[in-house]
C-alpha cells in the first residue's frame, strides 16, 4: 500500500484520462493521493476532486506562479481554510530562488502562509529550490507545531536532518532515480525511517529514462524501488514506512 504524497492531479494534463490514471495507480497498490494547491483559480477543481474518498487536498499559493497571484488571494485562502475543514495542509508554498526578480514577493507570500499554518495548526507543503538553508532558518524562527513536508527534496544529509529536527519530513520523488543525483542519494540512505514520504509531483518530475513523458502516480512504485535499493531495505518496508509517515503528517 502506497500513498503518493504530492501529485497535481487537478492539472489539465489529466483531463483526457483522469479516471484511467487512478485505475492504473490502484492496480499497483497506490491507495491515496495528496494534491497540493498552486493558484486560487485552481482551488474549486481541487476541492471537487477532494470529494473522492482516496484523495486529500492542500490549499496554497505556489511561488512558481507569482504572476497569477492577485491581491486578496491570501484573504481568500484564510476564508477557504475556514470553509473547508477537510483541507489537510497549507501549500504548495515556499521559495524558488531561480526567480530572483520575484524573490522579495515570494518571501512575503511565504511568510503569510507560514502564519496561516501556525494559526490553523496545519502542516505545510513547501516548495524549496536553492533555498534550503534560508527556509530552514525561517521555519526555526516560527516554531511551527504541525511541521510539514519539504517537497521534492534535493539537498544534503545535513540539510535533511535540519528539516527533520524542525518537525518536517522530506519528499522523495523522481530525482532519486537519477544516478547523477549523488548527494541526494547519500541523503536518502541516511534518513530515519519516519523522515520521508514518497511522491511523484505528477505530471512533472519525470523519472530516469522517462524524460519528456507525463508523470503519474502509478510510478511512485518505481520511486519506492529505488529508495529501497539506496537504503538497503525491502520495498515493502519502505512503502509501509512512507505510508505511515504520510498518514501521520496529513492526518489521513
């Protein structure tokens, strides 16, 4: 039994075969899906998907889509959290330092969502690109009791440990399947059993050998296989550990 702890199944990439995609995932043992938010405009479609028993929704404002965010979106997020107690986390939010021209605005948006997470006692789903140390420092300053997920972690063993000590877990996805990701693979081997979850970031973050293809939740089984190899554990053990951690983190 596996949980895909981060997959954008509301994206139009799946409009043509969404139910078939779910069936393929179920056929290989994926029993639950956690779908993070990106922009306010997508929240209605996500909440509609969240009516499924096997799918949980997070709501947030993603730093990659800064041009799509508008004044009032944060107030709308706060209201949506009040109106939809079934939401399991705030996110996807965070910092993407590749886009220096929006970095100041990213931090303002991120800080506001951190405060919402603390006020609502909800975990966070954090997008953190080239900003692990700065994000960890900010999380330490706020002391967030519900922790969260550092999605698509690509840092070092030391950075992973820093996040885990702050009550977060790291998300392992397609990046771990690439042999060139040597630092990340060393980090994967060093993680505690309750320090990670498995994810696909579907339709993005392709696995090794699948570049250019649409990703989908069924492939979390391939991520599980590689993580098991890197950790010297069985696939069943890795699946059980990841699933237990995802259930605990998101209250599933």
